[in-house]
C-alpha cells in the first residue's frame, strides 16, 4: 500500500512535466504566422499582415501606386490609443519607412 501511494504521488508530481510541450506557441499555430500569407498581397492580406505584426485594430487599407509598384497604406489603431499608417509593399510584403 505504501509503494502504491509513493508511485501515485510521483506520477501526480511528474504529470505537468510530461505535458509541458503540448502547448503550441501562438506564432506557430496554423493561420497565425506571417509565412502563410501569400504574395503578392491583396488589401485583405495586407491588413492581416499588419494586424499580426502590430497587434492593433485595422481601421482602413488604401492602395497607392508608385511607379510600377503598389504600396498598401494600412491605418492601424494601436493598443496605446495611437493611430499609425503602415506602408507595406504588395510584391515583397515588407514594411516601408
């Protein structure tokens, strides 16, 4: 009986360690990583990219033509209450200054 109690206690103490790797980080969950966004960007995917990168609320997305390239201007309401415009290149997905 004593041996059974010891084994039960050990298994209860070790069970959180066994399942510690079951949680998948947010960035690695399906549909939540930037690498799954296809290029060239659309207005919708530019908004999704800005939301993932900033964590803010998307207010609007405008398309701006500069020569032969297209830039998306994404207006984002950040958690600190400030509104910022993020410029994202349609073909590369890179944020521009």
